[in-house]
C-alpha cells in the first residue's frame, strides 16, 4: 500500500534537532518505508534524524511525506498531524 500527504511547515525553526528527533522516532514506529521531502527536493529517510536535519526545511516549506507498506496510510496521517502540531509544540 502507498500513501502520501503534503503540508506546510509552521514550526519557526524548521527541522532542527528536537523536531527531527521526535519525527524520526514517530516514523520508526511504523513498518512502512517513509520518506520526506521539502519544497520538491530529493526525499530523505524519515527515520534518520541526520537526514531530516540536513533537508534544509524552514518555516513555510512545503513538506511531502510518502510511505509504502502495510501501515502507510496510518503513518502519513500521523506524521502530517505531527508536523501540523509543530512537532508536539516544540519551538
């Protein structure tokens, strides 16, 4: 199964250490292969903190989350919601 979702990054500081860590931790809880891209750039592994941090995503960036696997739809919904919630309120 495949799924994808798109949202805008509202976190003022982008994918810095704490948001990248919470995002990767959440992504790692899913069996699906999950990738993330910012503003149409090459996708990175959503389960790799360092890859998320080097993505260069800043406030206002369009974030695309794609997943492939048995829990793809659930993963995309949860990760998009996490971004929309400013990574759980992390500044």
